[in-house]
C-alpha cells in the first residue's frame, strides 16, 4: 500500500489539497474566495479575457488559460508517444479493443447526460446542454491509482485502463479545441502557431540531424543541445500559445503543436514509469523539468476552480454524476464487448470481459479535466458551480469501482 500512496502523493496530493481548501474557503467566506480567484493582475494587458474592448489578466485566467497549458502539454506528450512510437500503446491491433471501450466511455456519458436533461424539460435542457462533454473525461492519475488498488500492479486490466485513459485524454483535447472555443474564431492565427512549430522543428531538430549524417558523434545536434537546450522550443511554445489565444481556441491547448517538434527517443516506458527519468532526449528532459512546477499549477487549479458552495448543488450536478457513474461503465462495457467479441479483436491475456465493468467505474473518476471543461462550458454562475460539484462528486466512482471489483471477484495480480 505504501507504493500506492507514493503515486497519490507524487501526482495528486497537491491537486486534492487545493480542491479541499477551495471547498472550505468558498463555503465559509464565499466573497473573499471569489475576490481572490478573480483578482486582477493586469488591466489592459496583452493577454487575458476580453472586457470592454480590452484584455484583463486575472488570477483565474493565469491559472486556467496560461499555466494549465503545461499540464496539457504533458498529457499531449503521453498521447504522442502512444501514437507515434513503434512500441506505442495506441498502435496496432492491441489498441483496438481499448479504443472501442474509450469510444463507449464517451458516447455512454453523453447519451445519459443529454437524455436525462431532455426528459427534465426544454428549460433544463437548454440550460445544461453545453456541458455534454463534462462527463466524458477520465482523471488519468486517480484512475490509475484506483485501478492498481483493485487489480494490483501486475494485472493486464491496469494497462488496459491506462491505455483507455490516454485515448480519452486525446479525445478530450480534440473536444476542447473544436467545441469550446474561448472567443470569436480567427483561424488565420493558427498559421502563427503551426508555423512556429514547423520552423523550430526544421531549424533545431531536423536540420542538425541532416548535417550530422555520416558523423557518429553528431557534432551539430550535440552543439545545438548544449548551447540552446530547450530555449527554441520554449520560444516556439510561447508563440504558439499566443496564436491559439488570438485564434479563439482555448489557449491552454496552445503548446500542443510544438510537442511533436521536440526531439524524442525512439522508445518510451510509459506514464508513471520510474524508468522514464533515465531517458535523456530533450522531450523527456523538458517533461521532467516541468513535473514539479505542474504539480504546483495543479494545486492552484484546484484552488481557483473547486470552490463551489454546497448550496449550488442542482440538476447539472446530478446530470454530470449520472453521465459518469452510469454512462461510463455501461459505455465501456458494451463497446469493449463489441470490439472484443463481435469484431473479434479479443481481450488481453488474463483479463475477463466482466473486468470492463470495473474499468468503466474506475474511468468514471472525472475530476481534473471534468472541472476544466465545466469552467469553459458554462459562464460563471449557478449552472457552472452545479456542474463542478458533479465533477467533484465523481470521486465516489472509486468506491463503486472497489465494490464492483469485490462483487465480480477480481483477483489481484501484483508484480
């Protein structure tokens, strides 16, 4: 159990702490809490929310739109590895059943959320419909933690769950970019973002490797790495972020075009693997450098987003929760079964079909990304607060997952 606690402490403790502090603060002194989260850092700033014809940089914007870009960059790095590397978990037939389960884990929650909202009447439906994506999210760190508690570290269901969560992250990034723009769209600004990524790739990644052909000691690449390090990619990331902001897409996704441009090793050991720290390619070095800053960012993310008054519990709370704890398990099981049995993609050796039900409950822990989507899906107010409360309540899915594991007689497999 000490190893499990290590994972929790390493990846989630600060986030939980920020969320708990926010809940206590918002329910004891809501006025000071909201003054804190919307504190104006810089009025008439070059970045920030548009307000009366000019941009205003608030603490909330700094956390959610600027610093959370680092979190999504790390998520994008894991997705990129899973897709592009020869041993990537999202390549080939081995990914087919988990990808089908992922699709079900998105369609199920959306159907439950919108279906129940429709039956509650047009007024409720119109008020909450834009939050349809909130229950599609899976909190990758918490789901991994709970999966290890239920199945044991050596069970194939844990790898299946992790693959599902990574694919879910990829889909979530696409949903955020396509369905939740942050302002009026100006797609021409994306030329700046992708142009910066292309330029930095060819000048500081591709060109040095071309010049090093025939030289085993790779003098050009070594010199670029020694004297410039990650600076060109940091500059390109800033430019790309600005392009996303001006394009009207959510700027927290602004670093995504640059991630594939950074030099990467031809292998990866996987998310949460201790062996990752021994990879010395620039992409992994940058990720390791960001690890502790991102943990601090997640603390402040929880602090400025999870401060919801319990009196705000409403219809959106139960819709989000129903989408997660009903839609996720049903969708994951049905689509996973269809892929494994009907389409004959099969299941990983040592894993049963009924394990998909437990995985579905584990994947119903939305939290981080669900909170993020709730913050962009609704304007600040009662509906947004109610939806956030549903994301926070999704922690109870862990209890349901443990109960499901007991009922379905999951046998732990430790390493």
